[in-house]
C-alpha cells in the first residue's frame, strides 16, 4: 500500500456536525468526510487490491467509492487525522488475506466413546418403558 499515492487519491469534505453544541455546531464545519475511489485506485498491489475489494464490497458505493466520516472533536484538523487513521486501519485489515480453514480430524477413540455413550443412554431410556403383556 503506497501511502503517498493514497494521500493523492483522497478527497476531504467538511460539513457541519450533528448533535448538541448550540449555535457553534451550526456555523462551524468540523465534521470531515473522506472519500476514496477504491476500484480505480493505484495505491495498492494487484493481490492486495483484490483482497480489499472483496472485503469492502458491502461498504462501497455504487460507483466504487469508500466514504468515512469523523466528528469526534470540535477541530476539523483533528477529525481529518482521525478519519485518515480510520481509513488506514480498515484498509490494512481488508488487505490481509483470510486464513484458510484446516479440516479437523476427530480421533476414532472419540467417535467410539460418543457412540457407546449414545447407546447406553438409549438403553437406559428403553429400560424405563414398562409394558404389561
């Protein structure tokens, strides 16, 4: 992942934050929305790009953009840093390939014990059935 190229491809938009804050929240644009075109990005290697697209397919817009926002602080610059850190964290997690599942082999002794326990249990239940003939 090329961070310099990533910085070039990102667009930031500042909007007003939601929530409490009185008049200040209505006049100051502190919420930062980050947008990046993941599909057309040149910042990733091919294998990494495929992993990222697969992992983030539910978070992308119809035109292949990933949008993140931060409105934690009252400072636009701090929110800009936080949303970029959030992006890096998401991309690193998405770029790592998923571990392949190893098939577990159940030992024969465990199978035998389970089956004998089932048999004992069913015999115990069958012995409770008292019939008058």
